[in-house]
C-alpha cells in the first residue's frame, strides 16, 4: 500500500508560479513512476506530467511543455511539480499518482486556482 500526500496548491494570478509536492509513504519501494494529473471543472481528468523513478525520464502534456517541470527526490520519496507562467486554464484540482508493480495510487488532490 502506498499513501500519497500532496501540498503546495493555492491561488495565484496569471503569470505566477506554484510548486506542488507529493510525498509517498508505505510501500514506496514498489513505485516505478509518479505523475501529476488534473481535473478542471466540467472536464475529465488529464495527464500533466510523469516521471520514471529510476532514470528520471519525463513526459509532459503539450499544454504545459516549457512552463511546468516535474522532478523527484528518491531519497525523500517525493515528487515535485514546478509550475511557471500559470494561466487561468491551468485552474484545476491536481492529483498525484504513483504506479507500482501491481497497483496505482492516487492522492487526495490539491486545488490550483489561477486568476486573470
């Protein structure tokens, strides 16, 4: 079992920055990849960014490329999402995801609100 706790959400004006953190506990040794997803009001959940825990290979949604950066600290079992040049369309609940060898896990979500 893996438990994920997100932090760092909040409200910011367009053009601002936020940094999200996701700390994993429990059977974190089983995690192969971690990522961030988001769900905007009235829309389906979508992938934002993912990172492979071994090697650090990353993947981004086209809408955030060049603005967001995902990173991880394996020693702390934590993944980060640095979000720069935020836009109102980035407003959503952001969820941390961890993919283990057999199961996937989700955090409770953290709200990010970007005002114009």
